[in-house]
């Protein structure tokens, strides 16, 4: 099945499938993802607007998480660990250990090589730090419970910050006591899948053919906005999708006061474009020949603008939309095309 996108600008798109869960019911769903990239340019009136990019590489759908393992030495120098440096401690039948500096009891533990020495990942002291620096998460979530907003770079001197949409606070950051690499370099970065607030590590769940997801699974797991210590989403506004022509303001303080003397003013401000998109699919019901003009049409509905990634230092932005439907609505072999349209405001 192909995806037909609007012709008003450059887009990336993908059709994906996966399992979702509501209560105890698992459902196989199909989803269409639409991606657009923008330059943030002056509008001539003192503000900024989003101008669609003309570079196809900017809108390519990313199918795998992008990042690198980084090791902070006791000298506080961050080094990138190449994939070839990773391994698992092995023990043969004669209790010979590879690498030899580890004990047989370390069998199965992960290690990495750095500067001629091997380190157990779980055995690092407080003077060392080893973490995966997630730079970009894959675009292929079936659905998201909330809106993801990322502000790359742009960290204030105090570490505090806020993001407001049409004057309402959506994201707040009050200098977390402990900084990961992501928190140090991004005002509002990416929450790793393994961190508290997002991890599924404690579900005690065994995957079987009958049960593909943990019983307490929520599509909020697919959201990567920061919700670790020091971050908050006032009034849960991220539960709403992004809206067309909304004003986005980024502050270097956690609680902006516009009535202060002097008033707190945004460090970066821009207006979103028209975000109204809708999707439908075409299918062959078997009653007529399998030709395009004979295909039937079914509405999927409005697409949710659920992801905004902003890089103020580079004046760049990315927006993603998503819509899904039950794969069982029609026989899988009857689907022919998804059509995405730009709806009128």
C-alpha cells in the first residue's frame, strides 16, 4: 500500500503496523506517519514563522533510534564508545574467562573496552559514567498518548526553562539536581525508554503469542518528552495535539513573569503553520475489477500533530502527524492506498 501526501510542500511518510492495548484488549493497528521539516525564518514583523524545507533528507522517516554510548572518564572527559568495543563476559568449561581480568561470576555481564582497559557496565564507580546519548528517537510509533516536544540545545545559564503555547505553559524545567548528557546539552530533550517514568522494566511480563504487550502497557510509553526529576507538564496540556498557527515561546526561566520589572521575555518565539491534515484509505472490495477508479474509500479522520522538535540554535523545526485504525476493518490484502489531505482551517 502506498501513501499519497499533499503536494503543497515536501513530506516524508510511512505506513506501519503494530499492536496496541486498551485495558486487557490487544489490537493490531495500521498507522500512517507524516513528517515535515522547516526553517524558522523572520516574518518581517518581528516574529518568526516556519518555512518548509526543500531538502529531502530533512523529511526522511527515521526507523531506528539514533545515538551513541558515551563514557565519562574520572577526568570528566566524555568519549564515544564505538560498537566494536562492546562484549559479554564469557566463561568456558575450564573456567577460563574472556576477557581474562573478570571473574567467572561475571559470566553474561556486559563490558566495554576503553583506552586499552575493559570495564563492566554495572561495575563502574561513581567517578565514571556510562550512558546512551539518545540523539533522535525513531518516527515509527503507532500512536502517542500525548504530544512530544523537544527543544534541542538552548540550555540557559541556570538550567531552568519553560515552553509556552499561546501563552499557556506546556513544559517546565527547574534545574534537575543531576544532569545526564541529554539534560546538559538540551533544554527539553529525550527521555530514554529505560529511565524511570517511561521504563517497562518492572512489568514482570513474559511475551507469548497470546500476549504481546504488558497488561499495564500504555501508549504513553511511546512519548519521549522529558518527565524525569525537575521537569513537569503544567495542567497536562501535552495531552492535547498541537494546533494550527499557535504561538510557541521558549523561556530561560521556569516560571516566566510577564508583569515583573523587568518582565520575563521569551528567548525564542515562532508561530506554527497550518497543521490540519486528514487521512483516508482506498481499498478493493472485490465487487468490481481491481482498478483505481473502482476502489472504495473509508475515512481514517484527522491526523494528530503529536511531535514538535525545535533547534533554536539552528533555526530548524520538525513536525510529525499520526493517524491509526484497526487493521481488521478490512482484509489486509484489500488495502491499496492511504491519501493524506490538507484540510481547510
